[in-house]
C-alpha cells in the first residue's frame, strides 16, 4: 500500500497470527499483487469480519483491481465499526477520484486530512483536484502541506499518521527506530512525547518536551504541548510560565488562552478562569469544548443554574458530545427530561459514534434511568459503559497488589522506629485517603468549614514523588518503590517533605492547615510518615457494596482505572483493607478511620472526633458545611452543598439482582471493613 496507508513496524515475536497475516497481505499489495492480496484478505475476513485492517486491505485491493463499487461497499462496512479511521475516508476519496466525481472526492479527502493531517497522498490529490477546478488558494494550501510533510523523515510522517489513527504501538516503534538513527530529531522527539501523553506516561512526555525546547526554544507547538503536560501533571505554576512565554508572542492565540484558563482553575483562580472562558466564547460562541470548560468551573464554584445552561449549550453546539450529557448527569442533582433521554438513546445507537462519546452517553443514560427507578435499563447502560471503558484500559490489578505486598514487607514497625523524627516537622497537612465515593468529600467539607483549615483539591504531589522514586521504566515485577525507601537517608525525606510543602503552597491562602484529598494516597501512608511525620491522615471508609457500586457507576475524568469492572473494584477494595490494616498495626494511632455511615448517623459526634484528631477546636460551622461557598471539584460537589441525607446509603440495593458477583468477589471484606482498630476506643456505632 502507499506510505501513508501501510505504515507498519517490523514484525515482532509478540505479533498475533492475524497481525502476521495482515502484514503479509500488505506486502502483497505493495508488490502490486492485488488479486492475491484480495483473496488472502477475504479469507482472513471470514475469521475476523470486523477487523479494521482486514476490511481496509480488501477495499484497497478492490479499488486497484477497478472494482470500485465493491470497494465503496466494503468501506461502508468498515465505517460501521471504525467511523473515525482516517484512511477509510482517504480510500473512499480515491474511489470517487476513480469515478471522476471530484466534489465527493474532495469532501472525503478533506475529512481524512482534518482527522489525520499526516496523509501526503490525500494532500497531493487535493492539490490536483483543486487546481483542476481552478481553486488556486486551496490548491496552494494543500501544496504547503505536501511540502511540509516532505521535509520530515518518512518514518516520522508514517508514525504521525498512525498516531492520528490511535495506532500507538506501531507509531512508537517507528519513532523510536528513527531516534536510534538520529537522536536529535525534534519532530520525532515531540511525537514520542505526544504518544506518551496519549498513554498517560506524562513524566516521560515532560522530559522529552523539555529536551525539545532546549534544542529548539522557538518551537511553539512543542512549548504548548509542554504546558499541556504540566497542566495534566497539576504543575500549574510551571505551565503558566510556559504559557506566558507563548502569549507574549501571540497574545490572542485561542489555544494558549484556553490552556492559561485551565491553569487558573488549577490554582483556584476561578473568577479569572470564568472571565477568560467567557471572553473566548464571545469570539467563538459555538465552541462546545469551551462551553464545557466554563460549565465545569461554574459547577466548581456552586453556580448550578449557570453550569446547567453551559452544559446544555455545549450539547447543542455539538449534538453527539457525550461529555456534555455525562457532565449534566455528574451534577448528581440534575434530572433529564424525556426529550433529552430520547436524544441520548438515539445518539448511543448510532454506529458511527466515537467510543469516548459512547462511553459518556452510557454512563449518562445509566444515571438518567436510575433517577427514574428504571434499574434494569440503568444497570444495562452502566454495564455497557464499564465494559467499553475497561476494554480501552491498560489497568493491571496485580501491579497494585504487588505494591501492597512491597509496602508490607518494607514498612515494618521496626523500620519506622529506626526512622523516628525523620522528615519535615510541619503539622499543616491533613490527608484524606481511601477509595473514591467513600464519603471523603463530606469529611473534607466539614474540615474546610473550619476557620483554620484550607480545602484544596485532590493534589497530585505525593503520586508525583512516587513516580520519581519508581525511576525510569520501572520493573513491574520487582519495582524500585517501595523497596527504595529502606536505602534513602533522613536528609532525602526532609527534602521531599519540604518540597511537598513548597509545591502545595500555590493552593493555599493564609490558613495554617490544609487538606490533600487524593484518595489513592492510602497506598503511600508510609512515605507520608517519613516525609511529614506530623501530618494527620484520615481514612474515609464506606460499606463495601455501597462504595464499590458507587465506583462502578462513576465515570472518572482521569485515573481510577480499577473502577470499571466488578472483579477489579472488588480486588482493589480488598487490597485497600489489607494495606490499611497494616498501617494501623505498624503506625498505631497515625490514621483515624471514619466510616461514612457513622458520619451520616451522628454528624456532630463524628465532626468532633475528626476535629479532635486534627487538634482543632470545635466550631459550629463544621456542622453547617453545606453553607460553605468554597469551590468543590469532585463528583460529590453538588451533594455536599446540601444537608446530609440518608438515601444514598442503600442506593446499591436497587441493583442487587445484578450485584451478586460483586458480593462474592468481596467475600469477607463485607464484614472485615468494620474490624476494630487496635488501641482505639470502642465505636458506639459498630453494633448498630
């Protein structure tokens, strides 16, 4: 096939038999043996009838054999399962060229390059068609794209095309091979960083883009990518510094301004972010992405009506925008109208809907039907959304379980005794850990209503330190962290503690105490003890069926990959109990366990207990947390702006007919989650 369509990495011993056969078919096509390629592809299609590359190979060979009508029919089949595949639209455009239908050919080729600009054949054909039709301006634009691509290494062009079609593995193989030949190819380095971003390997991406900017400080696209990665890593001050450089050169650049607004959100400057988004929307009123971003900030500051209006406007601006519908559902208090549900169902049924939009719509429909007590349809959509999300995930539960075993082996009582007094002695941080959907936002809101406590957000600083301790390309079978903790000197833990305090200062005002509500930090209580021995840690815990179901029906913006299957979430909950039991044993009294059901049953008693643990005087405002006007960025943001309600405790029971596998997978965790903590006074609620 052509260089734009047949980009493939060298054969690997890990390639499946189907991948090997597809590679052989491509080789036949490249050699011009289209009849043999077609016969082989059609035989393979009998085994994998919806395989993207097999259907594409069939259409490609059919066109070269002048069976254009058959090729178009095959491409229609391909579009039903892979509507976003750019080379499908390129191939269709070339079919219309063969049929001398210039108008339809241009439409298809434009669709191809709009989704994948690294298609030199499409650009070259567009230039020809536009010159024939007398459209000189567009022909010149297409020629510029052809010239730009011709200046790049062929491997980089092919890898970029693969990247645009989400073929990340082959794209990475090609670009790494190029960098072995020429290590300072800035385009290859930038592309490898973008692949890292797509795979959420953000630390590698940050390093690569930093290296690109050292070689080419004026490369604005790379600087913008760098700022984006910094935002994704919650390094908002560093991101802002990069964006200020870009905005000094192009002060009206829309993408730079939009990303700058995101840094304002990250730094808690919500009013400024709202002004920036509204300014941008005044210039481009129909931008669905800007409307969604504005709505998120409005939700965070508690302006529910304005947030709803903006989410609805985003859905109107892009009718298949699944995230806009899910965001409405994620308000938790919003109720969809009949017409909205009908529209979502029709959209979700479309074969050409992208997978991300489909996932968002499935979760939104799950919530819509739950609110109407139609639990069968609700579960069906939650289950479908989870299955789609899990299929695209690289989550491996054994990695978390191996880490837990490592923590237990390294972080013993004697280990901590030998390191008593290490770290930075500042008592200001209060960590709230546990699973998502465990009532942690309620605890945060109670504490943040105190005059001495700053409520921040789920800070990424501890996970970022952990990534650095793991090292480059960690060995998942024998990870460096937590083993490395036993070899680090006292000075290093003090340095890390002081760095944590410095980096989190951007999220604080003048209040003496602050909250870090990153739930996954339960896996790093040992590290927190070594860095910040006087920090307070609260374990927000919820009854396992309710907690796990709450995760199964929640679509998270980032992370929490364990939450998209019954088996994964049950294993994660059991691992969490195992590790928290260990921390209770080796660091007695370090962690306060707070059961969500107890907070709901006795708000004042629970609030006093939490405040006493944090060495804070009681303040009545902590019981009226729902009156606070502070920003809240978690899925529970609307719920914690109301007084405590008990209905949520047993919502999962509506789904009992489908949750027996969850009950079985949780096993003794169903009772063990309430086991007594050694040294704690009796819990008055335990036998309730």
